[in-house]
C-alpha cells in the first residue's frame, strides 16, 4: 500500500514538473525580414525581427551574441538594448545592421544570431537561434573602371581625391539641373618613391539606371615626381543632348591611368567616385543660356543681345517671352518667343534702344523669362526664378556729335577652319574731315586672328570707305558668333557696332565621310574598296586587250 502511495506521489510530482515545463516561458524569433538577402558592397544590410515571449513566466537578462561575425563582416552590438520584453505584447521589435564595405569580396557570408534569456519562474536558461546569410555582389561599374581595377594601383602610390565641387547654374552641391556647369577640383598625388609619368585623368557622369555614360572626357597628360601633387579642375557641362539626361541617381567617376617608374614603368591606375549625384528635372522651367552681349558700348548706342531660350522642363511650354529691363538706360522691352517643346530651345536676337543721357560707368541689364500667365518661371528645387543679367560698360566720348556710321556684310561664307571675309562700310556723317581707326574685338572665341586691309584712313564730309577684314576661323568653331567693329578718332572710341556671323561646319572629305558612316576608320573596309578598284582596273585592261584581238 505504501509503495502504491509513493508511486502515485512521484508520478504526480513528475506530471507537475512536466506541466510547469510545458507552460513556462520560452523565447523565439518571429516576423523576420532580411535574414537571407543579396546586397551590393558599399551598403548596409538590415535584419529586423520580433523577439517573442511564449507561455507563462517572465524572461530577464536577455542578451545576444553580438557583435555578430559573418566571416569578415561584423554587425552592430545590440546587447543591452533590452532587459525585458514588453509585458503587454510579450514581444519587442529589434533591428540588426551589418556594414558591407565597398570592395568586399562577392560571396556568401553566414552567421547565427543567438538570443539567451533567464526564466524567472524556473530559473532556467532559454535560447533561440536565427541563421543569417548575406550574398554580397559587386556594384555594376563601367568598363573603364573595371579595367582600372584590373591594372591595380601599384604600391598604392597614386591617389585621386575630390577636393571641392562648385555648381554654376540652378543646382547645388550634388544636385544638378540641365544646363548647369560643374567644376570639380581634383587632387592627384604621388605617394611613391619615383616618378609617375603620363598621368591621364579621365572622368564621366554615369547613369545608374541605364548603366551608361551621360557625358565623359579626359584631361591632358602630365607627370608627378615622388611626393608631389597636382590640382586639376574638371569642367562638366550638362548642355549636351539634355533630352537624354534622365532624372535620377548618377555616379561621378574620376580615374587616372599612368606609368609608375618605381615598378619599371608598368601601368598603374586608381579611381575615386562621388556617389549619389542626383539629376533634377523640373516640370515647367525655361531659362536663358549662352547669353552674348557686348562688354562695352558708346553713349546713345543700340545694344544687340543674342541668347538661347531653353525649356529644361519635361512639359511643353506655350507663350514664352523674355523681358529686358534697365531703368537708367530706359530699357523696358518684351520679346515674344512663343512655344518651346520640352528639352528644346529657341534663339532670340534683340536690339535694345537706349537713352542719350548716359554716364561712363557699368550698367546691368536684367532679363526675365515669363510663362503664358505672365509670371516669371520659378523652379521647385530651390524656388529660384528665371532671372538673368549682363553687365555693359559705357566707354568713349559721351557726345551726340560723334558723326560716323559703321555697318558690315559678308563677302564669303563662314566655315570652320577657313577664312571668313567681312566688308565694313564706314561713313562720315559729320561736317568735317575726320581721321578714323578701325579695330576688331571680341572674336577670339571663334577665330585665331583678324587682319584689316586698311585700318586708318581719313574721310571727308559724306565720304564712305569700304574695308575688308579677314578672320582665320578655328576648326572647332560652329554656330552663331559675334564680334565688334570699333571706330576710334583721336585715340577715343566714338562708335561700336556688334556683328553676328554664322559659322558652318567644314566640308567633309572622303575619309571624314567614311568615318561618319562607320564611326571610325575601318581599315578592312578600306582594303576591300581598294581591292575592288584594282579588280575594276584589271577587268578594263583585259577587256581592252580582248577588243584589240
């Protein structure tokens, strides 16, 4: 009997222990996000989960085995972030971050997050585990950068660093708008023990969405002695094919190829980047670009201003106009431009009348671009208005009795790389015989030189003089260009006439035409053409001989 009672009590105690163990608190991971993920090197992986308390009893002294190691990668430390779970929901939301440095080898990285807690009812330790796997991939990079990495930076001797970025236009810092001009100050250093020669700095703005260059270029080669450094200013203009300039994130790459004398003049290369360049595209924004105006003028003289009116927004615009204003000069003139399609432009050329009451000083002419509601265009990026200005200095003799007129006409068409001949006509409209000197100015941007067949001459009352001016047009010149005809008397400027000329592209030779078709000189194609010519000649010779026989 006693044995039966003892067995029954023992069994009851065992059942009680089992019941306690079944109902005592335990811990588990739920709502896990990011435990298995693919991540590009240079970013941070985030793993989130809920830590839940199940059954009965309170959990205390909750801890994690962090910082967690996943091979060479390490997570943040979340020990001590919680001492107990929220007793209302019996859970807490926790975030684990793992930094993946740029250049991390592409492979799988694994680790196990372990949580440990104490059951206050049973004084037992409870645990749970969360396996974590990160698949690291390399970022998509342009071929030029991949090639640079393959060459390696020998001895890490060559260093390229961005010191400063300056934006001229409506953008700022790393947020740029179409037609902006960006100047990047780049420092290049030789940290080696010998010369680094033929350093060629290249650059490009890379579209992360399309994996293509929007614009790229390079600078002239140079050499650095050991311990030396060089500062290079890279200028990027966002004015080329702006309809291809998509809104979104870009990367500015700068890379330097060179030869390192410390390593037997082997090729070396290094690069740097400015990440998170953002191109901002407005919906409705029209601006002025490439404003051409004389730097100086005479009293009571007309002013000619040429400009491009650009719609840099992605919506077509109607009834666009430009307003020119200067109170002192009596300028208040509106120029109707009309409709401009998205990412397109219209050219305007306006001659402004001025007052006769002038002083010899600098005047500012302000230009506003208006929309169809006669409001000045304003962008959303910085609330900037489409307002522009140009400064013109009044020089010379401010007298209304300086009686001379000057005009110009084309003698020959203007073509790049050729001579352009202009005929200037000077008329003495005064009452006295006067000696004049004719000068040209403001042409250096499109011509290397200008020669005048006679620049000093005397004209009697009512007499007219024709003078030929020959410009040597640069090979790269193209489009509408300007220069000034200046008339001096007694070494004082008495008249100035702006002249606009159109420079056309040079005629292409056969080789250039072939290059324009093929994109480059294709020597295989040339060989085939030459072979065909020889075959034609041989056929003709054979035909003549057969005819003679």
